[in-house]
C-alpha cells in the first residue's frame, strides 16, 4: 500500500500500477496527513510496517506497527540556521517536533549516510536503533556508499581526485 498526500511523478505512478500496488492519494496538508490520517489508515488497513521516507512521521505510535523512518539529516535542529520565510519556519518546526517527540517510536532508523546516522545517534544519545544507510545500484550491482572505490570504478571515475 502506498499513500501520498500530494501528487507523485507519473513514472512512479505507472510503476505502482504495473506492480499491483494499492495507491491512494489524499490531498491534505502534510501535518494533518501524517499525524491523523496515517495512524487512521494503519488501523483500517491493518498495516504491520510503515516506512516514512522523508524526515517526518506520526508521533502517535499505533500498537504493534513497526515504524521505519529515514532521516536525511538533522539540520532542522540547528538553532543557528534561521529560515527566511514562514513556510520554511513551519517546516523546520514540524520536522523538529516530529523527531524530538517521536524518536522513541522508531524501530528502524535509516539515513543516506553513516555520517548522518552518527549525528542523529549523538544528538539524541541513542545507540539501540538498528542502523541502516542507503545503497545505490549501478548496472544491477548494489553498492554500499562506504565502498567508494567500487562506486568510482562503476561510474568510470577512477582517475578523478577525491
């Protein structure tokens, strides 16, 4: 089941349809969508695992549901960075609100790099989350971001300086 609160790319939508994935689009503001509709949909559809791919997630924990959350970075927790407009201020507040109030509900924490995970772990003083970081696929070969030499070879970048 894939649920979105806004439009998704047509290529992704056709891939979803081709793979018989149930897709539902509910046009509503993100905070309302995540904090109220997602927990409701989890209960209605009897979901076991939910993945939240972009920094925010419901702070209400539905019983017996595993939350997998991808936090890309925690720059939104940096008080020295001041948003320029109201939209950015609300976004920064919302991201900070979700992670500081909901981190205890995350079973699996993923990120785009080990560096980002380390920053998150250090900031929240957590060590018990299962850590994962994303991989890239080149020529049907799954490559861990830590494998820099393999990435350079596959992208024909071996002669480039680090």
